[in-house]
C-alpha cells in the first residue's frame, strides 16, 4: 500500500509542477499579448503627460494606471462628476463637452482594465512559482519516503558464530 501511495504522490508532484510551469507560460503569454495590443494602439504617456518621453508607449500596469490617473484629472477639469456634467438632463451626443468627457471616461476605463489585466498576469505568475515549489517539495518528500521507507537499504546480516 505504501508503494501505491508514494507513486501517486510522485505523480501528483509532477502534475503540480507541470501546472506551475503552464501557469508561468500563460502569465508571460498574456502579459506579452496585452503589451503588444497597447503598442499597436500606440497609446503613449506623452498624450497624457507632456514630461513623458516621446516613445513612452504604455506597456505595463504602472504606466496604464498613471495614464488613467492623468485622464481622471483631465476629466475632473471638465466636470467634477458625470452627473454634474449632465446637470440632471440626458446625455447630448451633439454637445462637444459631453462627448469629450465620455471619450475620456471610456479611455480611462480601458486603461484601468489594462492595469487590472497586468495585475492578474502577475498573480498568475506568482501562482505558478508557488505551484512549482509545492510540486518540487512533494516530489522530494515522496522520493525520500520511497527510498527510506518503501524500499529501505538492506543491512547485511551479521555473521553468526
């Protein structure tokens, strides 16, 4: 019975190790894809912050969050809130001020989603690292149990005189 349990534990350790590796690969793939999509749109920090370098394209969570914060400040310069912008009336698609405010809200929301997505890829990476460590520990302990308890070394019998 010990043999079966030990073999199952080793197989589970290998499976957890594989899941950890897959998690890290998915994290990297998704973060790269997200950064590439932002690069394609050429959303630059320069658009929001005149002190940013010309080529400061948003490619990570910190930059996306910074751009969203700057957009938030710009929107608040138009109106403190969406409700105050409308003044108790309905949205008017012919009003440039309201259109600008809505465009800012939309881009700010997308940048916040990008920051959140980058955060999720970081969580996935951390999860993968933890799974790899757990998988390695499970394999090491299982192999130790196998070597020392399931198939212990046989001591030579003492010579009987």
